[in-house]
């Protein structure tokens, strides 16, 4: 299995393994005031895996990477093993051809699947407020939303019906390949990064 393969490989080689996590099978426990495993089969397997790999994690042979701080903190508090924050930074391969304001408006976008820690629900609310205040404004919004997500309080968050009916707002509902991602970054004038601080 995976654990045996990793352990045997690391025992005989001068190498390290990075396990990188975008999401975790956890939920917010309001009574306890902390993040806890969500009780799913995935959650049980996941935290058992970390327990099996604990000696290698402590020795630095296996590195647990997290995209955002809440995930890093949850790994450490629940599993009791160290994790490292690895924010994803993407640099466009080319600059826009012109610094002039595009005639068809300013493209503002948030790429990457919708998630609670990313603040996707807050972003939707902010865009809706902006569109109500400036209905004739030049801003066009693209929000990446391949699937709905469930909050730590077990609330499902979907696309805003108000924004779905707005011609100035586009929802991307598929996972993008590298080429499409690069092309969209090239056309985007403002990146929206509404990540929660806690």
C-alpha cells in the first residue's frame, strides 16, 4: 500500500516526499470552538495515514504542505504533526500588450475552485454589492466555481442567483488546464484574492 511504499522508499534513499493539501476532511465544531475531523471515511483514512507516517514527518522525510494557514493549523492541531505553509503564487508568462483601459471593460477574476477558507462566499456578496451600486460600471467579473462547497458549519454554498443573472458576471464551472489558465491570466487586469485570515 501507499504507506509501506513511502516508508520503504524513504528508508533506502536520500529523498523527501511532499504531500500538499488544498482541502481537508474537517468541520468546525462550534461547541468545542475548534476544527475537528468530519467523521467521514475519508477523514478516518486521512488522519490514520498521518499517524502511520508520523515518524517520517517528524524526521523531515515527509513534508506536509498546506495552501492556506487554516489548513496548516488544522493539520497540526488535529494530527499533532508539523505542517508547512506553501502559498501558491502564479506569475503570468507575459505582460498585457497595452496598459490602456480595454474598451470592453476591466476584467476582474478569482481563479481556483470555490472554498470557504478562500472567502468565495464573501466575494460573491462583495461583487453583488458593487454591481448594485455601479450597474453601468466598466468592471466585468469572472468567478471560478466548478462545484459548490460545504462550510465548516455544514452549510452548502452555491452560486449566487443574483450574479447568475448578471451579464457582467461569468462563472467558470470547469477545471482549467494550464494553457487556458495562462490565457485567462493574460486577459485579467485585476486578481481578486478574498482569503479569510482565520
